[in-house]
C-alpha cells in the first residue's frame, strides 16, 4: 500500500513538472512569435503606401498575390479586391505589366487563370498579364517573381495584414518592393486570418534566414515580352 502511494506521489510530481515545462516552452514560443511579428511590422510598415505614392516607384511589375477561388471559378471577395486594386494601378500607369501569382497545382483548382480572366474583362490586354502558376505560398511567389520573371522592383498588392510579411520576404530576397493595400471591404473570418498570420510571419521569417528554393522553379520568363507566353505554363 505504501509503495502504491509513493508511486502515485511520484507520478503527480512528474506530471506537475511536465506541465510546468510545457507552460515555459509555450510562453517562450509565444514571446518569440510576438517578437518576430513586431520586428517584421517595424521593418515594413513604411513600405505600405497609397496608389498615388506607388506611381512614383517605377516598378518592373505589379505583383498581385493569389487568394481563394470559389467552386464556380469566380474569385473570392478577398481575391476580387486584390484584382481590382491591381487593375487600378495598371490603369494609373504605375506599371505596364501585371504578374498574377497563385496556386495552379491541380487541374481542378486554378487561381491564376481566374485572375487573368478577371483583369481581361476589366480591359487589360492579355499580353500585359503574366501568370505564375506555381505561386503556392507568399514566399514562393516572391522568390519566383525575382528568379523566374526577373523582377527587381515590385509593387505588391494584397490586404494590409498580409503585406507586412510579403514585403519582409521581398526585402530578404533582394527585391525592392512597396505594397498597396487592397482592403476594399470587411472580410468574414478576418480574426482567424490575423491569428494564422502571426504564425505565418514567424514561419517565413525562418524561411528568409534559410532561403530554401520554392516548390517549383523552372525556366526564366522575361517581363519585356508578352504575358501570353505564360498561358500554357
């Protein structure tokens, strides 16, 4: 009986110590994530500008980052607002080239052709719209913008909460970039996106240190030519 009581006390002691250790590790991780987020924000906040300020930047292209596409093939509200902002910048002659970067890793899911079709319907000539079919993540989109499309100066279009991470990645990869927010409405589920973004910034902060290659690289495409060369990529 005494042996059983001793074993129970020992077990409780071990559990308490494990719980305390887990709390310490969790707190340390939370502090680290918080510090990374503050650093990313402080390094990029000045690069988030208005459309009017972007006109003076003279970029190689306007990079519109992909987002969700509905089952019927239409852009989600968030993607639609990015596209509307990108087309506005194009019409205001911020750049003569649009680079649509998104997920086209499956035949049945295609962000980039949805993005190009939308811009064409708004009057943008097809040859001025380039598609990056392997923009599977923000990191991949920026990496490929430089290494595949040769972009060294870029205006990035996305929602403001996302721009800080995109701009930090761009800077780390040697791209001169500014960001124009595409927040044209209130989005459902934004609180959860903000929470996920805290972790995504920490993840991509590590990526910018290690600088791994993207999921897919491929052959170079010149932004000086026609965007139609990317139609079948």
